[in-house]
C-alpha cells in the first residue's frame, strides 16, 4: 500500500487499525443481528459487506475512501468469521 499512496507509516497503521475496529463492531453486533434477523440473513449481510468492500477497494480509490471501506470490510469479516467459531 505504501508505494500506491505515499503516506507515512503511521497513517497506514491507522488504516489497518480501522479494519480491526470494524471487526470489533461486527463481533459485538453479531449476536443481536442473529436474534433480530436470523442466522441466514446475518450471514448474507456479512457476505454482502465483504463483497461491496472488496469491490470498492479493487480500483484503488483515494486514501480516505479506502479507510472508510476498511471498516465495512472488517464488519463483514467479523460476521463471517464469528459464525465459524460459535
């Protein structure tokens, strides 16, 4: 990522930490989403969040957009992974 954006290492670490923040938000909302909408719809929401996030990341958008999309990808990733280990 560094050659594409030419930002400092600290700013790139912020982007990676936002992926973790999205994962934490998704992990905490996981049980509520499962109770409210059911297992299948919650899994579908996680898959759609990942799909939309990775589609938005693929054309190498501007850095602020990339940071916002990382939160969505982390959220979808949490909905998918937390279901595996429950």
